[in-house]
C-alpha cells in the first residue's frame, strides 16, 4: 500500500475536518463555521463514532495543524472568525471522494451501502456501485491510498471500508457491536435512522443560529 503524502491526522483533527465538510452541505447558511458551531458539531452524539467531548482548546489546536497542512482556511465574518475546509483542493480530490472521506472520518468503518446512505446529504450516489467506484479510486491513488477495504467480519455479508487519513488501520480490530452480524438491510435501516437524527440536530442548530 502506498503511504499517504502527508503526516497522519490525529482523531481530533479528522473530526474537525469531517465536521467542516459535513456542515458545508447540511447547514450552508451558517458555513463557514464559528468556533462554537464547530465544537458543537465535533461533540454531536448522533452520527459520530466515536463520540467525543472536545473543548475550544482542542479544536483550536486541531485547526492550527490543519491550516499548516493547507486543509483548512480561516476567514473573517462580521462578528467572529470562521473556518472552512479545503481538503479537495489540498489533495486534488473530487467532491464525491471528499464526501466519502468525511463520512468515514465522522462515523468510522462502513459498508459501501451504509456510506451511500450516510453521504446522501453531502453527495447523492446513484447506486452502491457508484460509491464503490470512488472508494476504489481512493484506495488506488498513486499519490497515496486514502481508503482501505477491511477483511470481511464473521457473519457479515458486506465488507467495510475505512479511511487512512489517520494512518494505517488495524484490520484485525472487530466490527462495532452495532454492525457485527447485521444483514445489509438492517445496516441500511440503522444508517437511515442515524441520518434522520442528524438532520433533526442540524435543523435545531440552524434555528438557534438564526434566533
């Protein structure tokens, strides 16, 4: 496997980057994000694996590293600094690939079917094979692989994918309890429920931002 062309991101850095990508599409009226909105997005309880509790200092430190790697820009609004991602430009990736990486950073390893559903609000893939095509491209990049297909878990019908932005993945690690042994249909239903929960959380965030 080709090594990535940049130092591995930390968990905090990948969470910050994933949230910026997600919110660009799901709450465009409040994007670029303020520090407060970014911290709230990082600490969401829904659509996050693992669930984190980051403080302002944690997020600011992650932002500084991401800025140095040209993956994040700082912009100035009327009342506060705001932040936007530049991952696609930094790594020369199409928007479809950026969406897949964001969902993998936010939710951990997933099957292509789960990724297709969870990417719905970031990019709508026509079918599972379309998502798989971009995952394969990311895994075979000449500049450095950014995804990897994990070994099939016992009892699972589908293989999962993981991102490599945080370095190599332990392929021997067991699947999360929620996906191990699930059928593809159950996994997709779980993904749909999580997507709906995330949408409700984002609508609440948008209402609060406008109040």
